[in-house]
């Protein structure tokens, strides 16, 4: 189904890095995109501290998309998502639009911790939680819950005891809501550090990165978590991460997910996109033909993109995938991910 791409397939802004984009078709026939962006001048890693969920619109699925406004701006350090909103995913149910996202906050805003070598960067990262906003119209206005819709576990031994982020949420075959999300636990010897970092420099990166599952009857929750991690493989127990950035949906009574194959364990191609499937939402396996996209994407001129696609999102019409949107890094002056943009890839039936 995957078609070659060209330069017009990029959604790019000279002043901003752009990351994962989620698109939904509105009642009026236009296409509404929600995407992450943060100031280009701050560098790629500033997504943790300065990202915001922005909104763009197009007359056709293939674009071009035009920025309209910021859908979910920072609300201030008094809120759990006070500084950062990131990695949105949207769907429509019963006449309302539900926009899920990762949010974070910290009191160390003035220091602008835009490097992973800065302890404050990890404070922002460890404060990540999953939220939801909703609206009767895709253009908003959006209302938000004042608490995360998927929070960390109270059990310090749980795989999601430290942080929850990167929501992948959609409708299950029975019409309920199911969520796959990124989880990090508290590794042995973890020391609690408050949002100001007053306990010292011992800020934990946490345990392995894994994915978990939760179900809800209502898009606004509450979500009931499944205790075990998913997308696991025999022999992968000690690997830091094997899957990343899932997109999930249901079709013909089954659950599906597209994930980034970090280690190449599903497709044999590190960084490729892999198709996973499940009959119940709990037990997942790679599809018979798992490779959705290789780690390098074919262009119309016969060459390939230099970097892989990340944060995949499908545009579904009648539950049929017609476009795949993904984040793409572009080299600038020899620097990897010098300018992040979003790439849309046409899918032919």
C-alpha cells in the first residue's frame, strides 16, 4: 500500500521542529491535524521542556496543511501539564473529538534544560503523564481534565511507577476505549527528587522502557490497567527498549498496532515500522508480514530518506488506512535531526 514520497509530502516550519501528527476528518470534509512543535533555535531535545500541541487544517488528506493556532498551550506550572504538551493522537466518538497527549511540568523552567546531560531534563521527563482534551468541534475550543487520565502506578514496583507517556488510544472492536502507552518503572536504588531537584543530582533515568495496556468505557476514563507489559519477545527481557511509538486501531474484530522496531526483532530491520496484532488486546504478536515500512523511505526519484520515520499515525476513513503520518529528521550542516518535520505517506488500496 505504501507509495513513494516527494518534497511536497513534508509538513515543515522554518521556525519550529515538528514531530508526530495525528489527523482526523471533520464533518465539513476538511482534514484536521494536531502535531507537536517547539522552537527550532532550542535544538531537538527541547521537546521535553518546550513542546506544544499545535493545530493545522487542509482541504484534502494529502494537504497542503496550514497552521492555525496552538490547540493545547502550556497552562502554567500549577498544572500537571503546565510546561509541555506533546505527541497527540485524536479520534472521534459519539459526536465529540478526543485529543490525547503527553504532558509535563517543572519549576525549573528558567534554566531551559534542553540537553539530556542536564539533570533538569530528566525531571521534566520523569514528570510526564497522559492527559485528554475534548471538543464538539475539531477546531476547538478544547477542555482538559485537571488530572492525568493515565497516571503512574501507586505500586513502586509497577512497570509504570515512574512515568507514563506517548499515548496510543482508539476504539476497541466492542466500542470501548483501549490505550497502549509508554511506561518506565523505578529502578533499584531510585532516589526521589522533587520538581526543583532539591534532593541533589541523583535524578533517575528509570528502568527499561516498556508498553502497557488499559481499557475504559468512557474516553475520559477511568482506565483500568493491565498489569503486564506487551510487545515482549523471548530473550528481550534485558533490552532497554524493543518497541517505540505505537499507533493502535481495531479492524474486522481484531486489534492492530504499528510500532517502531527499535532492535529489528520483529522485521529484521532496525528502525523499521512493524505491524502487530492481537485477538484480545492483551496478547500481541507480530503479523505474518510484519514490515510496514523499512527504516529508509522510498522517494519518487528512486532514492531513500536518510533517516527512519518515527511516531507513526494512520489516517483512517471507514476504518481503512489511507495515509500514514510520521516524524522525520532532516540533516542540517551534517547534524542529525537538524530540522524535524512531519512526512505524510499515501497508502493505496
